[in-house]
């Protein structure tokens, strides 16, 4: 979610907390481009087959919520139309998941939901989509690190050099 907040900027990514009444099948959505996101990280280590099954089941469950929670999502999204439902995962290795998401996309389109675009598609992405944002987040705080640099008296340096001469390569 932090990547998405950085990507979209202040006020443009709306988080949908699940703690009070559920998240209705989305972790958050963008006010600007019609993308809704559901984040999922399966407990690793997993084989490709097991990872696919867990990701498939997660997508099935949450796209089911995306359909079932019509009233709540209509109120939540207001005038925003979702054209892409994106399952964000740390690792993705199966074309079968893409096939499954395409099937589920058709099921959503058939429902003609007021908040889903007629060209609605569910897809899967990794955080590799956000390499710039990930770099920005990893840099957060580095400029704020302030370490005192103590000047070491020359006599102490000489003594240390003498005591550790076998460790110093010239």
C-alpha cells in the first residue's frame, strides 16, 4: 500500500481497511485511473503449483466480494468506475492465473455492476511494476540519519596502528 500511496500521490490512493466490516474485495483504489488493488502474500516457501492455487483462491474470493458487496462498493466508490482489479503479489509464476483472472473478469462484466467498467479486467502484478516508488521508499530516512563523527586524536590512531599492524595491509 505504501508503494501505491507514493505512486498516486497525496489523496489519490484510497485505502479500504478491512478491520471494520471488511474491505469488500479491494485493499484500495485510485481516484485517477480506475484501478482497484488487492494485496496478497502467500506464506512461503511454496512450489509454483501451490502458489498458483493460493493466488487463484484469493482472487476468486475477493472478486466474489467485489460482486457481492454491490451496495457498499457503490457508496464507497461514488462516481469512480473500476476498469482494472489488480492482485498485487510478491511472486507470480503461472499463466494459469492469468487465464483464471480472465474468466473471473467475464463474470464481473456479466453482472453489469455500476462501479465496474464495461471493459473490466482482473490482472496480477508484482511490485516490480513500481521500481521507482520502491526506490523512493527505500531512500526514506537516509537523509535524516545524523551520526556524530568524533575526531580521533593522532596519538590514539598511532597506538591502534601499532597494536593492529598485522591486520593492516599496505
